[in-house]
C-alpha cells in the first residue's frame, strides 16, 4: 500500500494516524517532492476509476492561473489535464491510497481510509 501525501495537509496527517493506529504496512510518497509522472497519474486514475478532473484541486492558485475551470472535461482533453497534474502536483487531490488489490481511494475521510484498509493491506 502506498499513500500520496502533502505533510502540510491535515487530511493526510489524519490518514497516516489512522493507518498507524491500524498497524497498516504502507509506504509514504511525498508527491510534491517525488512528483508523479504522467504514466503514474494515468495508472492511479485507472485504479481509482476516475478522470483527471475528478482529482484536481480547482481552488488552488495554479488551477486559477491555468483557467482549469474552463477546460473541457472530455476524453479529448484527458492528456492535457494529466500533463497539468504532473507539472503542478499541488493540484492533485490528497491523500490517495493505492491498495494491495490494485484499486485506489482518495482518502479524505476516515471511512475512505478504512475502505482502503479493507482492500487487502
């Protein structure tokens, strides 16, 4: 299991606390420092069953500068969104946990973290 975190994020810290309390075996990826490649973002999106705009933090300054709210949310624009997430990792919703069963969850709640834990840790 891997968890993508921003240490400054309270939701990330909460997820780590819960994983530790449950004795989970996991690897931390500080994705602002160890930036995911477009290929890694595609793989996580596949595991999540989501599109890049579904995991984009549109209120971030970079999102506003790029005008993301006006970008089309369609298959033809998918690669543009993925490139933006890779170039501006702060735009990626967090934390994201990749579970051992090949799935992933955006773990912004205790329930989501527990869901990931239940997927074979």
